[in-house]
């Protein structure tokens, strides 16, 4: 598992004016100008993670700061581990335990204040002692050449365990081990509760859920405002609809109109039934006039029986007086004869016209027979029939007047009803749709009332005061189920927090009993427990180291010394070291040691350069390459974090690009990079390459 720093929190202090809180990624850039507190953050990280006292094998040369904070590291154990300034447990100890390698590799992971060299006291910045320490193993046994007791002379190491008689140093070690295990068990239990980040994680979850609940509350306020507005809109629309009384009145008007319409249909049917009688009446009325005219003409056309004799006498008188020569009588008789001739002619012409009248009369008689199934014998019969039909005709006149009146009423009623519908619905339905339209209105009113009641029920369930209504739509939409789920989750987390706090209180009591301390403050109490544990661990480590050294030194000390240079040379040729060197320099792919010149750099073309003689920028690249090479060689492919405090400040701009590119490649391969700088050019280079990583690149500017 990759060893990573998950989170860094450094409380403000010294030149740091604000708390430094940082959730780290794969490639991390921390930028700050002079006097911004950048060095304070780096030195605080070193104090939190590494032994910086006389107990440490590494001299960090840092100032003592009293600020608080916490660093959470994952990959050392199954759960994240928390380190603070007051904790006695340090990263370098856990790191060695993780790697199961007794050499402290932590100095390889830190470059402080641009000091990339591995040894200040050597001309080439590395020195034989560093090579021996990290590559040969010689430094592990230089300090354990002591007198070996008879018990240890017979002791062996089998499968990583010391096998020896339980007496002397072995017995003492067993007692230390038992006591230390008890203290470690208690301390690990405390650190698991206090330092694993569980409490911190729960608090963060609680804050996160509370923030989400607050966002949902805003969504609820907006939802309540929307419901209230819908209710008002529906109530306003409801106010525009007719009341039940108005609908009943309208229904009554429709019923009246229907009754009037039925009366009209009935009267119209009655009139329809009288149509034939009316037609017969109109015929009879005309027939009486025609019959009278025909009969009067017939009486006029008859000749007086005395006309012909008189006419003959006048004609004879004309002849006689003519022959007699009687002028006056002749003229009188001639005029009489002419008059009789004219009168006769007229009578004859009238007689001819009477023939047409007789035809017309026959037609009248036939029509009368057809209409009334009786004979027309004289005018009296026709007039009697006319008088008989006159009652029906008068009835039809009254019916027409009634129908006209009913039609007028119906039109007025229809207009009034349509006007009422127009007020209610804005439309005028057809009369046959009036009843269904009223039912639709009633259904709509009922549906609207139910909807209003439903909306009011939902609004009441929200229990939101009107003054909290929110008009602007928030990002999160109100979801009652999701809100209830968050409330339940919050309750669960609060319960877990209570349990964690109870566990912590129980542990505090146990620690107080173990340390026999009456302190209440956790940090002071833990400090006493850690001091007790450190004291016991120191005793255990000391005696274990003595025992191991005495067992091993007799057998391997001389062998190591004889083969020391050979092992260093072989280690310098390992691919991990050579690849790291070439990746950072893009020129040197091999390094070897010489007794007088120190380390010699070799190019692919076989050119050789003393490390002490190359430029400062090149030395920075080589030192970083050696650091990573040593770490990769010892860690055997595992990765960790690398903290660089302006490690590239002496490199020229072209080398800086190469170095930043390699940091990018390391981050991709699993290394976690923290680069602290005040250089704008380096900052820009990291920001450019960081875009390729995406979310894995994190930045922080100390202000």
C-alpha cells in the first residue's frame, strides 16, 4: 500500500497568520512568499512526523515551535494514523516498522530549505558514510560491538525470533516486552480512537450532512412558497367560478328555457296539424269570390225573350220606311237596327266567355269534392264550409302569435344563459351541452377544492412560517424522503459520536489508572502515557538491540568490513538508482565511488565528472536522483511521499522544467509529491504540468 499524507492541519503561529489546512492530492504545490510562514509549515511537518530530539539519528536543524495541529497518514497501518506535535509516536518509527527495515529512510523523503545534499560534511555532498549507511549495511553494527554474555553466546535467531535460555538479558527483555505490549496495546487503542481520524471523520460527516440538511431546508422554504402560491392561484381561480347557488339558478333558467322550448314544439305541432285546414280555408275564401263572379256573369249573358221580336220589328220598320221614303222614321229604324245588332253581338260574345266560366266552375266543384268529399251545389254550400273552416283559421292565427311569443322568450332566455356561461367559462357552449358543461364546472370546482385541500395538507406538513418563504429557487430541490434520510443519517452519526466520546472517556480513565495521573486534559494525559511507553520501548529496544548486536556482530562484522566497498559498488549499479539518476539529469546514467574523488558521474558516452565539480543545479538533480534511488532500492518498489522545500531553486530554467516533469512522472507512478516554493517560475511550471493530472493536482497559497 502506498504511504500517503491525507490531510495536514497546522495551527497558526510564528509567521503563519492563518491556520494551514490542506487535503492533499498526488502532486501538491504549496506557494508562499518570504515571511509568509512556508518554512514554519515545513518545520512543523518535520516535528509532527519525525524525531527531532537527541533520540533521532537525523539532525534536522529546525526551530522549536509550540503550535498545534495534526497530520493524517495512510498506508502505515490498516487505518489512517494521526500525528501531532505532542504524540510520542512518530512516522519514522512506523515507517521502519512498515518496511521491516531497521534503517531510518525518513531523511531521504525530506528536502528542507533547498538543502538537497545528503551530507553537509562531505565535499561531494554524499560521502562514504552515507553510501555505507544506505547501501552496505555496515552502519547497523558499528555501535554494537560489546562484550557478549554466555547466555547470548549460545543464543540464535530463528525465523526472526531470538532463541535463548530465559535468564539474564533474555529474561529482562521478556519482562520489558510484556510491559511494552501492554502499554502499546493501550496506546494503540487510544490512538485508534483519538488519532485514527474516526472522530474527525464523524465530525466532518456531521458538518457535511448538516450543511446538506440546511440546503434542503432552503429547498423546503422554496417548495413551501411554491405551494402557497399555487394555493393562492387556485383560490383566485376558484373565486372566478360560479357558486353552487349560481349554478342552481343557471340550471333553473335552463329548465325554464327547456319548458318554453317544449311549449314551442307543442304549439308548432298543433299549427302543423292545422296546416291543411288553413290551406282549405284560404282556398274556400278565394273560391267563394270566384264562384260569385262566375254566377253573376252567367245571369248577365241571358237574352230577354222579347229582344228578338223587337229587333225584327225595328228591322222591318227600317225596310218599310226606306221603301216609303220616310227619311226620319227610316233613320230612327236604321239606328234601332244597328243598336240591336251591336247589343246582340255583345251578348253573343259574353255567351262565348261563359263557356270558360263553366269550365272554371266545374274545376271549383271538383276541388270542393276533393277537399271536402261533398258536392258544391250552390254558393250557400261554399259559404257554409268557409264559415266552418274559419274557426280553425283563427286558431292558427292565435297559434302563430303564441309561437312568435315563445320564440322571442326562448331567444331571450338563450341569450341570458349564454351570457352566464360566458362569465363563468369565457365560452358559449351549444344548448345541448349546457347541462354537461354545468356538470363539468361542478367537477372542476370539486377537483380544484380537493387540489387546494391537498396542497394545504402538504404545506401544513412542511411547518414553514410564511416569513421564511423563499422566492429564489435554490440548487437543491426539496425531497422529503431524502431529507428524512439525511435526518436519520445525522441521528446515526450523532449517536456514533456519542459512542466515540464515551469510548474516549473510558480510555481516559484507563490511561489515568495506568499512568497513576489525575490529569484531565487528553494531551497531557497522552503525553504521560507516551512518555511511559517511550521509556519502556526505549528500554526494550535498547536491550533488544544489544542482544541482536551481540549475536550478530561476532559472525558478520569482519565479513561486512571486508566486503563493504564491493557491496557499495554493486548497489550503485542497481537499476533503481541508475534509472532515477538518469530520469532527473537526462545525462548521467551511472555513478561510482573513488576513494580520493568521491562519487564520479558517468554519461552514456563514457564521459566522467566528479560530483563535487559539477554545477550546483546538476548537483541538485543528482542528489534528488540519489535520494529517490536509495529509497526505491531499499523500499523495493513501494512508494511514499516526498517533501521538497524549494529543492529546485538553484537549477536553471531548463533544468527546472525537467525536474518538474520528473515530479509529474513520479506522481503518476505512485509517489506523492509536496513541493513548497516561493518562486513564481517554479509555481507556474507545476501549475502547467498539474493540469495533466487533473483532480490529483492540488495547490495552496499561504498568505
